């Protein structure tokens, strides 16, 4: 049986940490990279005998994730965010997958998206997938990406059958705050890459983001929730370019 490390980066996750650590119960070790939480995240995590905690000041998501990779003792790693949950079917699939003789080097896992306890079926979420299971010897996160981290894989890629449960936001107000924060990080990233502000680019991208989410990605089928998600996605783009403009 091949060993696997469970990895998570945290900051003030006391409401989630116990449940998400339970989702790593099939892992041989659990690495928690914490950004100096001010709540009880660390104290709760320390109760789990498999947990190893590393505290590191937050710079960006990519640096936190790459640090977790360096701390993992096993080549196979499984990443989770605080708002993600596994199912027994997914856990069994992961174990079976990494022990196959023809296992790929990295696997996408699709996610079922929720706002609160309400499942969102469309608005782009139907295609939502991320690399969560991979060999760390074959992959690392691109240093230039500060938000929406990108895993570079030097090897073969597969897709798992079963999905993660993604309880991304408790409510739409929390959703809005996160989109504004992501927009700030993305704007800083564009500035560091030398991108120049353009009002034409700004407003065309805001408009297209809404159209893409609401119509092309079928947000309209999610009713009022789809309308809200489409607006908040365009708000993220707007904040990105406001940040870039202020940096210029």
C-alpha cells in the first residue's frame, strides 16, 4: 500500500478544521500550514494524532501550498481546502487509484458547489475541477500565481470519478467579500507582471464575465442564485482592474 500525505493551508478555520481533518482519515500523515490563526484552529488540529503543524506568515496561496509540499514525507499528496469535504466513495477511489500499477501522476477532482446547504447546479460550477491528488515529485504550484493557484504537472494526468463537496460560502455576503479579496490579489498579480491599466479592457472583461457566467455557463438555470453568482464573478473582475488602476 502506497502512503499518502494529506495537506491543508489554514487561517482561522476553527469552524471547519475538525470536519476537514476527518476527511484525511485515510492518509498516513496530515500537514497543516497555518498562517498564525487567531482563533482555535491550531488547538483543535493538534488533537488529531496524525497532524503536523507548520506556522508560516501568509504571503500568497501559492507559497503556502508549495511549503506544504516540501513538508510532506510521502510522494503522493492529497490537498483539501477548509470548505471541502470528501465522501467515502471518493476516499476509496483515491486509495485504489494511487495503488494502481498504471496510476497517473496527477488527478483532477470535480466538485459539487454549495452556497450554505443549497446545491448550485450550473453557473460554471458544473465544470469546476481542481488538481487535488498528485505526486509531489511530478508537480508544483506556479510561483507567479497569487490567486487561483496553478499546478504545473510534469507527467500524466487523469480524472477521478467521484466528486468533492465544496461548501464554498455560508451566504452570498461571504461570497462577495471573498470575490473582492481575490480581485485585490489578482490586481496585484497583474501589476507585478507589468500589466498596464486600460478602461476598455476593464469594462469589457467585467461585462463579458457576467455574460459568460449567466448565459454561456447556464447561470440562468440557477434562477436568482445564478444571477447573484454572475454578478459576484463580474465584481471580482471589476475589483481586479480597480486594484490595477490604483497601482498604475
